[in-house]
C-alpha cells in the first residue's frame, strides 16, 4: 500500500467539499421544527400506549387478584 501524497489529498478533499450542497437557513429551521413536532407526537403516542397497557394490566390483575 503506497503512502498518499498529503497535498494531493487536501486538494481532493477541498474539491469534494466544494460539491456539497449545503441547506439554507430556512430549510434547517423547518427541518428542526418538524423533528421537534414529530418527537412530541411520538412521546404522546407512547405515553397513551403505556397508559392503556397499564390500565389493562391493572384491570386484569385486579380482577384475578381477588
């Protein structure tokens, strides 16, 4: 395996970074807001599922527990 030329490597890295299409500020803000909304909806959903399961198990165990 040959040792890569560091200068050539840096040039190639700069060339690749120049090809990157960076998101606009608006895109970043909207995406961040969507992530927070979806995280909140997911938290609410799993809280409701937890409540239903807990309520169901309490009912079953209370019924059979005597």
